[in-house]
C-alpha cells in the first residue's frame, strides 16, 4: 500500500508531472537547492506550497537530476494518520522508496505538510548530518517551522514564506501582459477588471480558477473550516471550538480596525488572555496579522493597541459584513503588499492617523478622492506626521496625480512598480 501511494504521488518518476504557473519565489528556492541546509516553505493552506515544491522537482530534472533521486510525500494523505505519533515512520517511508530504486548520489526528499507528524524534527535531525539528503519540507504553521525547528536545527534551515498569488502573479494567471509601460497602457481595461476581481477575491489559486462568486465563497469558507478544525483546534487542544470560530469570523469582518482585547473578552465571555492566545493561533496559521502603533521606544510599541489584517483579501468575504466596504478591502490589499516588502510595518496615531509607516515612507489608503473632506483629511494627516517622514504616498483604487507634494498612485501601479 505504501509503495502504491508513493508511486501515485511521484508522477515525475514516470515523467508525467504537470506544468504549473511559475511563482516569484521559485528563483529563491532554486538558489537554495545546492546548499546543505534544509529548506522550509511556510504559508497558509492552499497558497501553493506543494506546487512550488513540484516546480523545484521540474527544475532539478531539467538540470540533470535523475527523477528517481527525488521523493515527494504528501503527509496529509489519510493513510498516514495512524502513524502521526511515530516520527520514525518517516524513515519507513524513505526505506520503502529505496526498495523501489537504487539512487546514486544526492537524494532530494520533499515532505509536504510535515506538521501532521509529531516530533518530525527529531527524525530530520538524525538524518541531516549522516546522509547526503537534501530536505525540503512544507508546513502551514509558523511556530512549528520556526521555534520548534530552530530548537533542534539551529542554523541548519533556510525558510521561504509563500503568500497567496500576488497581483503580478494574478495577471500572469489571467495571461494579461503587464511587464512594460506599453503593455500596461495597451491592456488597461483588462488590468482594471483584474484589479476589481483581485480586490474582492484575493489570490487563492482555486478561487481564481472559478467564475461563480457563490462557489468562490464556498471554497474560502471550506479553507477556513479546514484550518480551524485541522490545524488549530486539535493542535492546541481547544475545547470551546465554537468561540474560536465566532472570534475568527468576527475579526475577519472587522479587519483594518484596532483591537480592544477587553471588549472582545466581554463579547465572547472568555478572558482577554484567552483572546490573545486565540489570535496568536490565527497568526500562526497565516490567517491574520497584527501590526503595532509606531513609537520610538520598543516597549511602547509592544504595549500599543494593534491593528489587524487578513493575509488574503478573499478572506474578507467569508464573514458577514454590514456593508460593501471597498476602502477596507483596499487598505487590506496595500497592507499585504507592504508586508511582503518590508520586515517592519507600523501605523501612526496621535490625534490623526497614518495607515502605514514602512521604509521611511508614510502611506495612506483611500478608495477614492472624490470627496473633498476625504482628501483634506488625508493631507492633514500627512502634515501632522511630517516630523517622522517627508516621504508620502497616497494609494487609491484608480487615481494617479500629485497633490500638494503628495504622490497619489493607483493600487495597480503601486503593487506592480
């Protein structure tokens, strides 16, 4: 049975591998392949981690590596459930592979969704030093592939974090040329329509593939429930799963707002400590992300009120919303782009508010500037924080101009620049 599963999962052994859309992170993954270190690929479920690993398989074969020297194992397969508490079974999988082939030279082993095996890192460490095996492992939990891995394998791993499809990758999927100014101008109508779709539904591949919006929503809800009941509730032994689910849906319907743990504690009838723990879990599985209010003192930043964002715009539509808030959706999109670009990202608040402060630039987000009051509010906020930075950028859905020294740019130009 085990050998059958391995053959089914390793189509490249019979040169039957599929072709995939090339992801931007592939170049970094390829650069890590010659190194000894273990490569970890982290990201939310269904963002394309397995596909990225399979792209690496194709590259290796194109570079002359024998197909039989590459083993891919999806550990999420139900067959492996009964063995998940026995990390040594990973060795039995490898032994079953060796009975199929007699590989010579370096072997590449890809364990997909490795968090399904408890204490997996003990097995990986035992093999790391004593064999010429290049490990690539993927997982959907940031703590598992950072804290737990580094404890045993400090300095022995290199991480690649994969997000859902960026807007640039989305345009590649849509086959809309966009790499030069001429192409952007020539395809402005197609890019505009793609921009509207991406703002609403984000970059999960399976969501991008379907046209029916009700089906898109059903797919996203299924993702949420799988993450809750496979990655969070059992992992952290949560008894009151209903509260966790209600809290998550509430937060998804209130992204871009400041968190008040006391209010949430009263609302869900649990302690504020429990609320914080649950939000930590949501961050660990890449559903949500908090950012601090900027302060020159690190201690004050840590104590500050947090703002919360979803790590894909499609997630905004799985929870009930009182209105179609395009401004919040646009701010969430800009957040995700900045979070991919900068290691540190803050917001500013002192009487007035700046949405983001990163890379010594102040960023404001406004869906439209047609309302005079909105424009005045954004300009005054920039002026209020000029002592922090004179670099200003105002991101809108469709405006490109310069107002009182402020660069105003449409979101597509902003993320493609």
